[in-house]
C-alpha cells in the first residue's frame, strides 16, 4: 500500500483516514517517550482487525510535516515496534516494517519508518481491548460487532478455516507446478481454475487472495503467511526433553505433502535398529514407519491452523516417539472414540492430500495417495505399534488445545 515515495507523500498531505495513521517519535535520553507502547499496540491491532493500513512514524499527524527519526535511533524504534507486535498484541501481529526517507518542508531527506499492517486472519486483542479502525481513529468493538468479526475470521468455526482468504497474498503466490497437480489436464483460465479448486477466493476488498489451503499445499513457504505452519523435529539422547541431550533437529517446511515426507525421513534417519537371532538375523526397527507415517499425515491434515504461531512438534527419545498437534479434536470425536470414528476439520486440505501420490513407505505398497479418508489411520497406528513394542500408543488432549500422541519404542533382545 502506497508503494512509492510519491504515493505515500500524497497520502500524507491528505491526512489520516481509515488507511493511514501518522505518529511523531519522541525520545527522553535513549528511551522512547512517545507514543506510549499500549497506545501504539491499540492502533496496530485496530488496523489488523479492520482492513489493510499503514502507520508512519516520523510524521506529525496535525501539521503533516516530516520530522524524521535520527538514524542512530532507527534500530531502537524497530525493536520497539517488534516487541509491541509480539508482546502487547494477542495473538502476535504480523507487520512489515520498512525504513525509508521522505523530504521535509525544506526538501531535506529525513528517515522515517513505514509499517504496513495487512488485514489479519485473526481477531487481535491489544491492551485497551478489541478495536477497529473507523475513519482517522480507532473505536472499541461493541459486543455484537466483535461476535460478527470472530465469525468472519472463522474462529467461531462457522466457516471452514482452510477456505478462508490469506491477507496480502494473490494467485501469484501459488507455485504453478504445485497447484497444477490438482487441476484437470485442460485449463482455459488460471484464476477460474484456482477458484474452482478453492485455492483462491475473494477477500474483503474484492481482490483474489490465496486461501489457507492454497498456501499450505501450493507454496514452498507456507509459514511466511501462516506462522507455525511447519514441523519442528528433535531427536534426544536418552528419555528426557532436554536441549543438552539433543542429537539432531530440523524445521521441516514446504507444502504439507513435502512436510510429511520430510518428517518420515527425519525419523528414518534417527531411528535405531536392533537385531535378534531367530532362525537367522532379523532387524527390529525402533518404531513402525507405517505408524509414524499415519500419525504425521493425520497431524498435518487435521491440526487447527487457526491457532496462531502453533506448530506440529515431533520428538524422538530412546524409549518413545511423541507428536504434538495444535487444536482440540474435531467435531464430536473424543479420546475414547478416536480409533472408531472419522471426522475432519480441514476438508480442503484432506481432499488435496488425497490427490498427492505416495512415495515408498514400508507396508504401503497398495496405497496410491497420502490420504485415503477412510478413518484407518488411528487403527493402523495402534495395531502396528502394539505389534512392535507390546504397548498401546497413548492419545492425550492437553488443555483442550493440543493433541499428544506417544508411541513406545521396541525393545528386542540384541544380537550377541
């Protein structure tokens, strides 16, 4: 928004409105004395709760004069902004912080900071409460407007979250080779095809935005727009969750099907294999790769992507494998019924995963696609793991916000 200097200067001359906020930065010694941290957080959150907006620091909102920011203070101002976005706004706010120069009344170039705030996927709370942008000021969201906003942002689960538009994206953010694997052979119009596949949709301003599912399945960096849309994997030596005993770690990124294969490769690379002698040598893997595969597929397919910044976590220990997936169980499924019932939170994502071909997974020779949507995943996890370790895997719901799966390691007698 206001991409060129000229466009921004013209907008500043016209003054503040629903898209623009101007602030002068004041220092007292080495510390920022104005604007106050909480006030700035309220302004930023109001933009994110309404529509795209721009905040310019270094310009007086009354006279519209460019006062600038001392060059040696720019780092402090940027740190100040970053801390506000991360610590004073819930959930944390994604904003683009840009340093640039604008001329003052005498034509002298002065450094300023431009903050671009896209309309958010989430409803943000700041220290003063919940705000929206109305004209050149912020206003508290009334209870009815707040309820409506939660519905619109799909946090009330009325609209499928994976079909919602992702602000600041366009169809161009979806890689051609990734989305075409879901498209028919004959394509007459790209945008129409993407819309039919629910990979793009109309945003609030009428522009075509990529959907959550489109970003997750058809971009190489989904975490760029959806923080936490990756798998954090760690292998620990021993049985404790302790960074001092970390042997291997990786952030597994990319489209969701690539994350599944990356997670499986991580487990395969870090898995121990024992051997026993029963009518000849027999290798015994630490974990069933088939069970691990089903667990990871279920996690990326059914996790709650509306929980800002939460990621899938995969931990390996000598005695167990743990997988943490953000979100409560979908619909009316409970821990007791998880092996018996089938339901999904993300219809678009599961339908796209059902079109992704398998790579070579042990004991999956007759399976063609990553997801088959028959509800067989959990029974396979239980049966495969029990056969290998003699212990039943444990599913636990933590604070109704995260699903934990524990698979126990095999402990065969080692070959002499």
